[in-house]
C-alpha cells in the first residue's frame, strides 16, 4: 500500500511567519514613517496572505509526502519521502524492522 499527500513545510512556515511578523511590525510602527507603497504592501500582505501557499490566512501544505509501509516475511518496511515544492526541503527515511523474534 502506498499513499501521498501534502504536509506543511516547516522551513516555509518559519519563513512565512518571519515575513508576517515583519509586515505586522510595519503596520504597527510604520504608518507615517514608511512610504505609502511599503505600508500598502504590508496591508495587502497581511490581508491577503503572503503568497499562493496561503489560503484564507492559513498556510497550506507544500511538502509532498510519499510513503509506503508493508510487511514481507518477518520484516516491516518503512519507506517515506518528502519534498517541498517551494523551497525544495527534502527528507527521506527507509527502515526495516523485525516484527517477530521467531520465538514467542
Ligand atoms: Zn518549503
């Protein structure tokens, strides 16, 4: 059996949170001290989200996950891979675990 889906990329989420905090600071401190363009850009970013990965203010998954778990004989095979389509963060895990000691 195999499956795939999308998870929230931790690196992209951290970057988005940092950018959002910067925009919020511009809004909090910036009116009258930053250019109108900068201020309007901050308002737009906060109101509309920070990019295509945001939907209605929520960060959506950009990290594609593919995974497979199966038992063959006495062994559980765990095969997991994830890759972010935005920042290319990649993680892979391949493990085998003995599921029965052959005695008990
Ligand atoms: Zn990412």
